[in-house]
C-alpha cells in the first residue's frame, strides 16, 4: 500500500486526514465480495436516478461505434451502452474483479448480447484491438490508485473526435463537504475504496485542452467529458 496524508482546511483550524491507497489485489478481492451488493450501495450513496444513462448520453455514441468501459463492474451500464451502439457496434469492458465480471457475464447471457467482450485485468495494461469512439469511467476512476496512468492509456486509444466521460461521486462544496469528510473517508475505506480526494476533472485537463463538467445532487455527483482533438 502507498500512503498519502492530505490536508483539508476547516475554517480557522487545519485538520489532517489520511487516505491509504489499497493494493490492486485488495481492491479486486473487495469488489469480488461486493459484486452482489452494488444496487444496495447505489441506494446507500444516493446515486441520482438516471445518472448512468445521462453519463452514457454524454459519450454521443452512434450505431456501429466502439466503446470501452473502464471498471465495468457487473455491467450496470451495458443496457445504455448497447442501446447507443446497437448490434453493429462493440463494447469492451475491463475490470480487476473476477466476481464483478461473473455478474456481468450472466447479464450478457440473459440478454443474448454477443458484441460485448470482457477482460479481467489492470486497465492500465488494456489495449483495445481497434480505435475507440468512446471511453467511459463510471464510479470507477476514484478507486484506481494509478488513475492518471489509466486515463492516459485510455485517451491514447480514442480516435480524433472520440469522447471520454467520467461519472463519479465527490464531496459537496463548502461546509457540508468538510463536515462529512471524516465519515466519507471511513465509509469509502470499508466499502467501495473510492478516494474522495481525487479530482478527475483536473486530471482530464492534463490530456484535453477543453472539457465540460456538470454537477448533480448538490454537487455530490458529477459528469465530466472531453472530446479528443
């Protein structure tokens, strides 16, 4: 594990909060155990209704397009991605967790989708066999200690004009965010292992000259996306 101590300003006081990055094997094992509980955690963490579809819409996919979902989990976004690319398109999914991918494979079998391929492994090492029209991170970016490496690897595989979208949770702005920070750190440490200090829009700024960012549920969730020149 690598350890990072970050400082959060809380009014007149300065309070140090610690986040420890988990080893990839620990992340994989945690998500193996959580594979059947994803709907419960969406409810627990107040995931806004329709946010998954809204994020997929920002990819601006068309029938026949090729798209990669990084950290695809149990495949809860596949219905929206499949609807966007159609039978003539193709969806690649990569995830560290074998337990998550077992659930995703069950979904593929139930729907008879044969244009989705799943890969277990580190997304930083994944290379699609063709140029991509879209790359999607959905509630996964903040769980990756080497997120910037994964982001650059994914960005390189996008065609010119392709879109990259990141949808995730964050601390709301202002006193509310500072108030819930200790609880958020505790909750993420023992559940989804999502580092609340990560700011993906700043990472996206390093690879894309322009990007858009939208916030939802009083700033607790966001969608940011960029188009590759």
